[in-house]
C-alpha cells in the first residue's frame, strides 16, 4: 500500500524567501515520487520526479526535491520564491503494481510581495 | 512534450441528463488513462483506470454504472456521467501514460468543470 502526507495545507512566504513544501510517503515497494503544480481551474503540471538514481532531483521553474529514503521524505524546495509560484502543489507516489498515483492533500503556496 | 486534451473544458447540464467528457493524448499513444475527480480545495481522487481495449477498473465506492468509461483507442478515453445529479458537480481530470515502465509520469489534461443544475 502507498500513501502520501503533505504537512501544511497552506504555506505563506515572502517574495525572494526560501520555499519548503514537505512531503512524506509510505510505500511497500520502491517508490516513484512526483511533485505537481496546479493553477486555478487548470490541470496538473509536472514539476519534477524521482524514479531511480540521483536522489536530488531538479525540476522546472527552479524547484528541486531530495529523496531521503531513511526519512521517507521528498520535500520540495526553491531558493527564492516568485509571485508566479503561488499555486497548489501536490506530492504523489507511484510505482505500485497498478501504476496509478496516490496524491497528497495538497499544499497551497501563497507568496507575499 | 506530451500533451493531453480534454473536451469540454466546462459544461453545465440539467439534473437527469448525461454528459460525456473526452480525454485525448495528442502526440503519444496512451495505453493507460486515469480519471480523477477533484472537489474544491481538495486533492485528486482516482475514480478509475482504463486500459485500451479493456474494461475500466473502478476504485472502491465509484459507481461503474454511473460513470461509464470507454478507452476506445490508444489516444482517446471517454467518461460519461449518466443521469447526472447536483452532487456530481466537480472538476474531472484525466491523465494518460505511455506504455512502458511504471515510472513514467502521467500527463494530465486541463480538466473539465461539470456543473449539474
């Protein structure tokens, strides 16, 4: 079985500040981990993913995430927030036998000027 | 890059009628498509998984006779909400995945906003 926990339903940062969105997972098989971003009334856009190999993954728009197996975490970071980063972010785990993704509840990121 | 389209982007229908939503993979063949439902300010809930040429696999609690899924070709899957009721109003999102490793990401459509009056 797989599950995802995103700590903090709402995170607010100032423009230029560090962004840290937390994601912990549970998986009985080697996980594939994803971060998606969703803007209002739109679908999901892939930010980055981890499947195998390097544990520090770089994605689009300056985001990156590090897979830490010992901590079962896959936190998303960005050194300097931009106003355009304001959106809903979803962490997801896959790799199970059925190939589907299990999503966390999402974290809304607000960026203050 | 891989693009998935959905049509319509939004639809308003009267209670008791049926609505069909199309999901198309535009530049790749999608052997597997997924249908999700998203309530306001909530996460995506998987409704069903469809494989081309096979019957869809529905998640627990999802009525297969109400939400009809047809994966007719490698580029098209449809979701028909039959006898829609106001509680079916939601944001429906499809995703598609190419054949191959399970690690390939799913490509998401832009979603369809369904409002049942």
